[in-house]
C-alpha cells in the first residue's frame, strides 16, 4: 500500500474540517459604531417570549436598526448558558427568576436581570381530569413528580392549600409528560405554556393548579446578564433590550407572523399550533399591574423580595441582597409606556 | 434440480425486513400512540418528507464523526507506537488515558464549548476522545504480542529496534487495529451525536434533541434509522478494508 497519499488525504480532511470552524471571531466591544452581541436562549428554540423577542428583532431588522449585530445561540438547558454567560462568551441569556436567585446565592454567579418578561411563574401542576383530583389537598396519598429538584413553589403551594406534604410521595421523573399520561405519577409539574398543549393534543383532559392562584409569589423568565457586562457594555445591552422588547410588542400585534419567524428557528420538528399556544400563553403572563404602567419587562423590588422570601422560607437559599439581582437601569433608558 | 440458496446479505435483509414488519404489525394491532412508538412506515414517511433537512444534518454529523475517528485513530496508533518503542512510559501514559476515558464527556462538553466555541471543533474532539481508547488498547496489545520465535529470528538477523517494529510488530498489530476500528467506528457516530445533543446548531444530534423535546417521535426515529444505517455501512467498510489490507489472513466468511 502506498502510504503517502493516504496520509496526505487524512491531513487534508482534518484541515478541511478545521477550516470550517476557524471563523466566528469573539465579539469585541467598542463604544461607537456597530456593536456585536451574542444572545443565548436558555433552552431549545421555541416560542418562549424572551426568545420570540430576539427572533423577531433579528428577522425584522430591529437589531440592525439599533446598530447591533446579534448572534443567536441556544442552550441545551443544562445550565451551560449561565456558564457561558459568566465566562463572557455570551452577553445576554434567559433565566427563570427563582433559579437566577438560587445561582446568585450558590455558587454566587454575578447574575443580573435586566428585564422581567414573565411576570408570573412558568410552572403549574397538572393531573389528568379523569383522576378526579380537585385541590392540592387531594394530592395526599398520591404520587407527585418533579424534574430534577422539587420546584420551590411546590411546598409553598401545599402549605397555602392546607395540604400535608408528608403524606405525598415525591419522585424525580425528568422531562417527559408521557409519565403522567401513562399513569406513572398522579401529579406532574408542567410549563403552563408547553406540556398542557401536548398532553391535550393526545386527547387527555387536564386539571391545572398554578401556585400563583394560591397567593404564592412566582416569577418567570428574565433577560439576564452579569454585573461586569452591565458595567462594561451598557450600550450593547441597551440596544439589545430596546430591539428585543420591540420584537415582543411586534409579536403581540402580529402573532401569525411571529409564529412563522419562530418556526425558522425550531425547524419542522415543532408544531405551529403548539408554538402559537406557547406565545399566547406567555404574552398573558408577561402582563401585570407593573407592566401596565411601565411596559414589558419592568421589575420591582417588591416582586423580587417576595420571591426571595418564599425561597428563603422553603430553605432553598439563605437570605440574599435582592437589590443586586435585578436592575431597571437599562430599561429606564428605553422605556416605552403602553 | 435447483436449490434455493440465500447469500449472507440476503439473509440479513430478510431478518431486518421481518423485524420491521413485526414492529409495524404490533404498533397497528395494539394501536400504540405515535408519541410512544411510531410505526416504521410513519418514520420512513417523515424521512422522505424532509430529505434536505436529514441530508444536511447527516453530512455534518458524519463529517464530525469521521474527523473525530481519524484523529482518535491517529492518536491511538501513535501513542501505542510510542509506548512500544519506549516501554518505560507505558504505566504513566496508560493511567492518564484511563483517567481520560473515565471522564463522562457529557459533563465536560460545555467546557469544551467555552474553550473551542460553538462550532464543530468541540464535537470532533469529543468523538476523538471517545474513539481513541479502544484503538490505543488494541494496537498496543498487537504491537506487544509479537511471537517469541519471530523475535528471536529477527534478533539472529541483528535487526534494529526500528526494523523489528516495522517488519514484525506493525504487521502483527494490523488485525488488532481493525478489531479496534470495528468498535470505534460506530462509537464515533454516537460521540458526534452525543456532542451535538449537548448543544449544537446543526447535525443529527440536534435534530434528535429537538424532536425529543417536542416529543415528535417520528422525527426522532427517522434520525435513529439514518444512524443505524450509517453505523452498518461503516462496519461493512471496515470489514472490506480489513480484507484488502490484511490479505495474508484467511477469511472463512468470504
């Protein structure tokens, strides 16, 4: 066998493959002219409202109009978006408010919410309507699933509803609503805007309980950055947030077009009606008395303190300085009162 | 009188087809919902409805798998050769290799993204890390297992260490290399897919992850079908290559 051509073929192949990856220079922040920024959606492409804001802003040219070149990446949802954010590879990502507070407390990530898009929590608890369960008190003696760790609002919800947590068996089930429909658990935590659509599309009726309805303070997704990015690149963040919020308002006015834009990112694996359901559900939860006054994303110390207090009482975090976890500084510069 | 004689390939095809038929019949007769297990006909329809999407994804994943396999192969062979020529290093290097091999790659995948960016490089590296160990272990045993009387013969000819390596140890290790390839080639596909599963902007792993998180099972299984077919092709390619390269060994099944 002639060795030289085989070896050079291998070399050429390796070079070719590595050449494909050599591009993508890191974003270099400057203070004038066009800026670059990497936004990482905290999960797979879907119609979560903060994702939609970025997709629409990108596709409708809102970022471009602001003089901002945005690269959109997606996290696999294992927390790597926070890792990449704190490593400076990403400038803005999305994170659930409760998890943001937990990661600030431990391991002490310097996360700052620059806009609170979800004014109510994303999660609810679901049971098949055929189970006959009416209130969380009926969960006693039943099996309740959770994903990874029991959600902090679970115990607050049980307490508020007067149910005895000791009489409920909790099992870790991971992400898979089929666990509920196959009868492996009686109650399953769902993202309100997501699994209920899927499960109903399979022909099951659902009963849903939202902790917020029982007076438990819950908050949803935020646009999050870090203390140092906020210090060093406020202009890029301002341009990003302005265009992304415009994207959210555009999606509210033009939901059909917004879903079409979302589908460009999800690929054909996603169901358009499912994405529409998610968008509408999250638009509802993005509105509150606060946003009526100040527009999408506005956040108050009362909201964050109430959430932190609930997490402290559940023994999930020690008491922390909530004021550092969020800031309206960027929002104040671009405020659009509806 | 002529007898029906089936070749090995035809028998294999028959077995696969009967398996698919049984699957199809089970799903239809029991009315298994599509979100639990889709029928093969539904999976193939999905596959043929999105040829461009699957072709693009497959090309990327196969490219990553192939590049990773080549790097893993070269690294494994080179380290094995080094350890044979400098036996003093063996224990230290093998300890390191086993430590590397025992690292759950899924856990360090985000770190590789931090260091190497969002492109294909981290995926190739994960594939290379996954495939190099079987090559190293197999080729090392092949190189070391030269028969004593052959070695004595070479010594009687005053062959240098390099000559012994080139004319005795290296040819002796070739069958071991191919045994390793038969393990590493399908592993390379898994490596590329797992790497993409933990965050990528393209490839079969991403298609599968998106399909799974949307519980779109026909989409998920279509990708599995492609991977299975690719794994089988790679295996056959390895066997074919083995026969061409190690022509002096007998091949009873040929």
